[in-house]
């Protein structure tokens, strides 16, 4: 279905009427639809709230179509311009506007005869980008006249916001009445077109505001909306405009905050943490609630910086945040619970677990407002992963992605997708994980920002594709070092450990797992420890395995979830002998069998089966190894499946057919088309 395909490749909001027009003008051609997100702006896709000239057609095609349009009668060209200026393809509205300009419907006949445009219940150009070419070729005064005509015939009761938008594009200079109307419409535009529409309305309001002080205020609001929409370059320009003049102390602090947030969303490196920390300190005397929220942001930046943070990391943020005391009579907001959890994590994991759980439950419950859920669900996912809470990690990440998509908040969507894809891999849903990775790429294309590919690293490692995973790891390590994104180095090492364990390369797995877990970073330490004990025992490094077991046990016993205790039991079995080992293996399978982390359950069956085979219990081993093989095969994890298959053969059982992995030979673009 063409509509489903277009929805799948668009990052953020897609207005249903714009979608239908684009599908009609593309004739449902999959390749044409796949190209559109790279050529049509987010605001245009979200509701047509964009200058139609912003969408670009290749120069040779644009010249070709402009030449053909120029051969048509003047009245036809004017009516085509009207149609190009109306983003929803509303034929009735276009024809009414044409009549106000003295143009009859019959003027469209030459355009239809030339195959450039069709009209029925809706107006359809030959190609979505022909519309943009027609608009771009028109003189600015002509564009203003058609927008004025469209505003005149738009019903203020039915579509007030679109009428306001056309009035704004018809304005020839500053106009406070129109600017104020745009500002009022911005909130309503959010409901229809998401963050991109809000940003478009506020940006146009800034351009039409005559008073310098009022213009700076609106520029600040527009910058915040643009940041949420993923339009980071526009946000920087608006912040520069907002700061060009006298400001109140709170406004100056808000500009500092937005600049720091921009540094975080656009690099994920070490630059953002000190900026956010400084902004939080400045805000303490002005607005304690915003200050505490900013400390949570600073923690988020420090989490990404990880081992590369230098002198400003999570401990320094925690020390500063302790001074920003919440008013005793105020009920804690979600940000307050997150802040208290993050402060505790820097000091005592056992004491932090109940605070993390309280924050996770708040974000999962009815008490969390829509604004809180949009703003903080990503951090909630991270805390759920840190305390081994697979249920909440999955549900919060799903809610976070859905809310960010619905609101078109690409800055939050990118963060939540980066947490969701690994969760889906642990759950064994590699198809959904691959879709999340693909969507992450779509968001990055729109925002122009690339972070470490946490989802892709986890996905390819568990699939067990050596060439693809190794190339991705090496590229990620280079980029993460350049940006100062330390957690990218940790997750790259974790991916190398998973890949190597799947392939039976235990010395490589051990070295990588040590790197992943050595700096005790949030989430990465848990994952690194879970991969370390197996290769350490295989390589005879009982010292490393024992030390890791002590650390893992402390965290698992504090978290007290089936995921945590299942991983502990599986790891403890590898260090035990005889009946003790068997009890721990069975405990691991029982615990992990109650969770969603089916990939880890399959690993438990595999390790138990391998142990049974070494104990010469071939029939018992086959039961566990076959369970592992079936799980890995169903999930699409061929390296681990082949390990199980090899062990089955060693028990005297027949070999299974290898899993086909031709999908891994496709490029990202080819997978998207498929």
C-alpha cells in the first residue's frame, strides 16, 4: 500500500491530506515515494505549512517543467500557481480563489492537455515536485496575490489556521496583526501538524513582527519549537536573533539553556554537559523547576559522554544538582523523580534502584502529563534498562516513539528510537528492531545529526554478521572519539563481545566485554558484565570471571527482577560444578522464561545444553540445544543458532539446515524498498 510505504519513510508527522496528494501525484510509485522525504520539508509533510518553493526538484527537471509551463496561456499559468500554493490539492478552494482573480475554470484545460496537471475532486500535478517548480518560477508579487486570494476564500470557521497561513504568505512586510494571528494559531497547528507546523507558524510570525522586542520574544519561542522539530540550523539562527538586543535575566537564561540543548541534540558529545550544567546553575535563582529539569538534561548529556567526559561528568552534575532543592510543599514532578534517581545512581546502586523504579512507574502511570511523557520517556527507558526492568523498558520506549511521532518531535524521536531498538533485539523481535533502525536513519536525514548507532550495533551483533558488524563498530568508534561520545565506545565494545561470543571467538569476546564494563557507565556496565563471564571461563580467566560475578551479583540482587536474577543465575552456573551448576542453569531458564528478553533465554538454553553435552548427558543436551536452536532460528540470530547446531551434531544428532542470511547482503536503501 502506497500510503503505508510513505508513512514508513517519513520521520515525524504526515498529514493525511498531504499524504493522499503526494501518493496521487506519485501514482503510487514506490521509488518516487521513497525519494520524497529527502526533497520535501517536514513542515510541508506535516500539513503544508511551508513555502511551497522549499521543496527542491533536480535542476534539469525543474528547467524542463518551467519551460513547458511558460508555453501555456497566462491565465492557465496563474491558475496553476494557485494550485501550487494550495498544499492539500483542494480543487474547490483553488477554483473559488481563481474566480476572485477573474480566472475561469476552463483556463486549466491547456495544462491538463499538456499532461502537467489533472483536476477532479482534487488537483493533481504530474509529480509532487512539479508543484514546487511552478511556485518557485513565479515572481514574488504573483505568489502574494494567489495567497491573498486563497486566504479570502478560506472559511475562517472551518480552517482558520490555513487562512492565517495564506494571509502570512500574502504579507509584503511587517504586520503585527498577522504576526499575532500566527502566534495564536501556532498552538492549534501543533495538534494538526506537530512540532514542524508550530515552528513554521512561529518562524513566520517572527518575520512579520515590527517591534524589535516582541520579535526577540517570538524568536525565542520559535527557536524552542524548531529544536523540538529537529530543525537545528533554523533554531540556531532564531537564537541569534533572540539574543540580539536587551533581554531580561530569565530570557537570557532561556537562550543559554536552548543553546546548551542544541549542543546536546546535535552532537551527543562532551561539549553539552558543561553548558547544560552552567545553564542549570543560572536558572536556580530564576526558576527552580526549570533548573531541576536542566540538571536532568545535564545528566543525559553526561551519560552520552561517559568515559570521555573529562572533568565534568555524572558525579559533578550530581554534586551541583544537590543544591537545587525542590520546595518542600511541592508535589514531585516526573523530572524531580528522575533527578533524584540519577543523583543516587552516581553514589549507591542499591539505594538508587527504588528511586529509579519510582521514576519509571511515574512515567508509566496516569499521573504523568502528556508534556512530561514527551519530555522524559527516553530517560525513563534508560532507567528501566539500568534496573533490568524489561516490561517497562519495552512499554515506555513504545509509548515514547508513538508520542514523538504523533507530535513530530524529532529531537525526542531520535533519542527514544536509540533506546527502543536494543530493547526489541533483547526481546527477539529483530524485524521491529530493524524497522526502528531504519526510522532512526530517516530522522537523521531530516535533522542532519548522526549519533552512535546503538540500535544497529546491537542488531547486527546479535544477528552475528561479522563483516557488517565489524565495519559498523570501527566506524562508530572513530566517530564517537571525535564527538566525545563515550557511551558509543562502550556499546561498540559490547557489540563486539556479543558478536565474538556468538562466533565462539572467546578471547576477542573477553577483551571487548572488559572494555564495555570497565568504566561502570549506566546500562553499558550491565550489558558488558552479562557478556564477560562466559568468555572469561572459556579462556581460563577465573579471576576476571569472579570479579565480574561479584559486581553482577550486587546489581542483580539490588534490582530483584527476573531479567537481572536470570542473568546472574546463568553466569553463576558457568562458575559452578556438578549439581550446583545444573541448579543455576535451571534457575536461569525459569527466571528468563518469565521475561520478554527471549534472546537471553535462548542463550541460557544454549549454555545449559553445552554443559550437559560436556557432562556426557547427550539426550538431555539435545533437548536444551534444540530449544536454543529453535529460538535463535525463529528470532533470526544465525551465529548463535549455528553454535547450537554444532553442539547438536556433537551429541550425535543430525545437522540442521543453516539459516539463510541473504537479507544482510542488501543495502539499507534496498531493505527499505523491500
